């Protein structure tokens, strides 16, 4: 892997890259084996659950987040439709700060929940196992809870309001540098 601008590669990060990351579902953390599931970043049943949950949120609130079935490997997609509707490929796994949904482009509660869900999904993709922390709705890894605010500052608060794509290798490197051995 070539060195990414602004990202230093620690020995721990290099070892993890050399050993390879086993592909795991970003929703449940189970290993993925089917090529289409690996590409998507989630298994078939989790993909269906994420789509169903998104449809239910949309029925209850037409301005709710919209899940885009774009693989994480293509980057973390942040789009805005109109003034309020956020479209992203981040599954809504947990709610802690913002019951009204995801946001980006500033440092509020919506961006905090988006960051928390990205970090939680990444830990699941890595097959991480660790202590869990209770949230307003659901729970997340304690490590996700510790990392989500610095992640928000690094990537979400500064994202352009019109939207952007955060390169997956940059997010992966940021996460791996902060994970325990």
C-alpha cells in the first residue's frame, strides 16, 4: 500500500496490512465469504435489514436519512438532497446523540451520530470484539464511543455541506492507527 498523504503508517498498521484484514460484515461483524457480500461490506441478511430499517424511517419521516447501497470500499459517501435529507452508505446501527438522524458539515449531534455509526461499522468490518457501551437506542463498542468524537472532528465536521466522499483507505488507516494490538 502506498503511503497516504497526511497519514503516517505505524509499525502496528503495517503489520495489520501485511497480515491482511479478514472481510467482515459492517453490521454484525461476522466473516464474509461470498464475493458480492465482501464487495458490499455486509451479508445478504444484514443488507436486507438495513434496507428495511431505512424504508421504515422514511415512512415515519420523509426527511429521514436514506441508505445508499454503495460498498464502503468505494468510500464513505455523504450526499445531501435538498436542505435536510442526508444520503449515505453508512448503516444506521445505533442512535446516541441525534434521534432525528445523520448530518455533516458542522460539529453537532447529527454529525456525532454519523461518526459513531461509521466507527462502529468499521470496527465490525475489522472483526473487532470488545466491551460495549449502551446508547440512547442500541449499543456500540466502547472503542467506537471513545473514537467517534475525534473521528467527527477529523472527517465529518469539516465535510462540505453539499457532500463528499471520504476515501476508504484514509478511514481504514485512521482507524487502524487507533485500535489496540
